[in-house]
C-alpha cells in the first residue's frame, strides 16, 4: 500500500469503525503493516496512530483470546 492510498483510507469519511471490520484478513494485515511502516517515519500521516490502534484491536478481536476458546 503506497502512502497516497494509505492517506486516502485514513481520511475516508466512513472511518475505521466501518472500514476495518469489512476488510479481509489479508487486507487487514497489509493495512497494519503499512500503518506500522508509516508510523516509523519522521512525518506519519495524521490519524495513523489511531487507525493503527483500532486495526490492532480488530485483529485481536478476530483472533480471539485463548480464554475465549476455553469457555466456548
């Protein structure tokens, strides 16, 4: 994902609450990678930190915790 595409995604009016759950697992992983790389630059895209945190939460939600599996 190039920086222009990442910036467009971050500024999408639908927001991360709508976009992140709709992404396929591979697309979510690619987005997490792009956000991480962007945050490692001197001038990350505004909003990238919040998107990264929400994307990590979405990834964790999809993966589930070991405790959830034990109680199921």
